[in-house]
C-alpha cells in the first residue's frame, strides 16, 4: 500500500466538495492483519459528511469531534462549513491521512492518535461515521456514545444497517443511497441512515 502522501487526491461523485487521498480498491490488502481502512471512504462516513455539508448550521461554530476518523472525511466536511474540528483514530496512518486531507482541502483539523472511549470529551458534537463494523468495536463504542449523549453532547452516527447497529435509542435524521468505494462493500450502493443518538434506551442497547 502506498503511503497517504503517495496517493493521488480524488473527488467522489457523492462528495464533490472534498478532495480525499483514497485507494481505488483495498482488494489486495484483505489478508493483511491491519488493512489500510483509512484509504477508503466508508459508506457511513460518506453519508455523514453529506449530511453535514447539506445541514451546515448543525455544526457551524461548534466544537466537533470526528470519532474513528479514517480518512477524516466527516471532519473535513464539518471544518469546511465552519466547525472547530478535532479528530481521533487509533490508527496512526489514519491520523496522518486526516492531516494530509485537511491540508489538501485548506481546512484545519486537530487530529490525534488516541483512544478516547470511556472518557469525557470537551466538544459540542460527536460525529461517528461507520463505527459499528464489528462486534468488539460496537460493544465498546456504543455505550460510550450513549453516555456522551446523556452528558449533553449531540451525537450523530451514520450506518448502512450493519449487524451491530443498536435497534433502540436512535432517531433517523436522513437517509442516502451511497456509492460504495474501495471495494469493501458487496453492493454498489448502500442505503445509509444518519441517526441522532438519543439519551433514551441507552442502557438497553443490544447487540444480537
Ligand atoms: C470503518 S472505519 C470508518 C472511518 C471513517 N469514519 C469513514 O466513515 O470513512 C472505522 C475507523 O475507526 C477507527 N477506530 C477503531 N477503534 C477506535 C477507537 N477506539 N478510537 C478511535 N478510532 C477507532 C479505525 O481505526 C477506523 O479508522
């Protein structure tokens, strides 16, 4: 896999406002212990970025955290409409990708390689694009996202209906038909919802 800096910036038809350094396919990397997930614009992240670009007032002037940033596309969307953006990912290459993509787009993002699950974060909004991708991640991240919502943070989550998405406690705000990118989804397009994480039913979040 090329490094982030070696990838050419591209513009996705679904998000023409943003320039992103992405791989056209991750197929050659499936067997790697740590595939370069940051080199893909996940359908959840694409939908959340689209939602932010379409509803700029929701984040403008607010302190926004892009949680599980990957390429940083959600944070880039928020920064480009006037939010004060920080981004976290536990993959150092994702943090580098977020920084380089921010530079390419002429926006500022404070990107850090840190695991903030379980911690209070001093932001107004948390944006989480496609973070329910496996059981272990969902079991850790969902209780924390609900806890942050109860603490008064606006939490938005976008997901194409993956198995580990909770069935309660989410309010659908928008739905998009998103072209998959990088070859990680079976379908050419996925129907992806953007949800507000509510304070209700958080303790009943079930992963089945
Ligand atoms: C499926 S990718 C989604 C990336 C991006 N949000 C998007 O939609 O394109 C999930 C990301 O979450 C990151 N991640 C996993 N555990 C994390 C944690 N504890 N804290 C922050 N990021 C984490 C992974 O490294 C990966 O970049």
